[in-house]
């Protein structure tokens, strides 16, 4: 099974981890903004960033909670 096929099995709104590109589409933020947020909060108390080798992943639910608590980004 190809990687592209695997990603089409689970809908984006049900995934635990999102790539930066998927997160930018899901949360309606630019990819550059998502990269900046991920880099800024990688070692913070919010823990929504996961490094998988060279790939940065976003924990969807935890990032939603972060956005709800944040007044501006």
C-alpha cells in the first residue's frame, strides 16, 4: 500500500498527528506560520509538537486546545 493511500483511509479530522501542511489546511493558517509556531513552542509546556525524524508533526487536539487558550498568534 502506498503512503498516499494510507493517508486517504483516515480523515484529517480524526487523525492524532498532522503534518505541517495538513495542519495549515485544517486550521486555516499558512505553512510558514505553522512552522514558526512549531519552532517557537517545541520545548514549551504546550507539547503539541512531535519531531518524527526530520518531519515535524502537530498533535491536532492539543493544538486546538492551544488555539482556544491563545488570544493571538
